C-alpha cells in the first residue's frame, strides 16, 4: 500500500512540474477514390488565456495553406465599414502591420488573406517575437516555433 501511495505522489509531482507546448501538430494521411494519398497537417496554437487570447490554426495540404485566427469567448469586433471584416494588427521586431481580414460566420474565427498569412508564417518560422491584436483580444508569441520550422515552406524562412 505504501509503495502505491509513493508511486501516486511521485507521479503527481512529475506531472505538475511538466510543461506542455501550446503548439500541437496533427498529421493525417488518407487514401480515397480520387487520389492515392491525401496528406494534410494542422498546426494549432491554443492561447494561454481563453478569455482574451488568440489562437492560431494553420492547415497545410497539397493545395497550400489556410490560416485562421480564433477566439474562444465573445464575438470579434467588426470593421467600421463592413461587418464581415476585421482589422488585425501584427507587431514584430521589424515593426507593426495592420490588415483587414474576413470574419467568418459565428464571429469567432478569422481567415487571413494570402498576404497576411505569408507575413504571419514568416514571423513564426523566423523565430522573432510576434504579437497579434484586435479589439480586446491580444496574444504574444515568443520564440517557440523552432521545432515546427519545417512546417513552413523554404521561401518563408530567412
């Protein structure tokens, strides 16, 4: 009995001290009648604070990339001229960039334009610190992408 109790105490101490990355890579290989192999990858960042943080979802397939920014509470603030748009600000060591992106139905997901997507991918893969903000939502992405650098095309890497 004492050894079982000791085991659980050690495991509780071990798991409470371990840290997990907010980045998760999911890979899918599947066969279908149209293609011998359809491979895709999905890289997801879960924010530290789901009330005011911003998540990233990047889907990579044979057709290219699709990048989304997600929030987990409330509704995204709309652009003043178009309720289906939102202004997103990205800050890096090189400076600040703002762009207009599409708000998706439901108001908690943004699909980035190709230009904004390339800028985000370049910032993440280069390892520079990055901050994204819109409305009350804000997230800082420190230099933690080194292990997923291969996920991005060579043209994005400096």
